[in-house]
C-alpha cells in the first residue's frame, strides 16, 4: 500500500505541475487564436485572470464556496486528498 501511495503521489505530481498547466494554457490560447502575438497572449494570460478562472472552477465543481468575502471548503473528501499530498510532501521533504 505504501509503494502504491508513493507511486500515486509521483504520478499526480507529474501531471499536475504548474509548468504543464502554464504550457497547456498558452498552447490552448495559440490554438484558438492562430497567429496571435505576444502582447495579445499576455492580455489573455495574466495572473489575475487565471486566479479568477481557477476560483470559478472550484466553485462550479462544488469543492469550495464563498460566504461574504471568505472561501470555505465544501467538499470534505478533497481534504483527504489534500492531507495525503501534504503527508507525502513531508515524507519526501518536498517544498514549493
């Protein structure tokens, strides 16, 4: 079980890296807008816009909810996944 957990942790980190997310987003923008220039990509791909999109996705998936101006975790099952990754990061001494 421990080896399976470790392999799962490694696999999830390989497919969930920030670098891959950034590359895929930029590729998607270029694919949807052939011939787009750098300035236009930067307008579409900015940190504020990305944050808002991610928050909306988490809300629409039922993972978080907003009450007044604060966010809370709605889906308690996600806490199991989050704690698993935190434990694995601590075991392998990974910091980010």
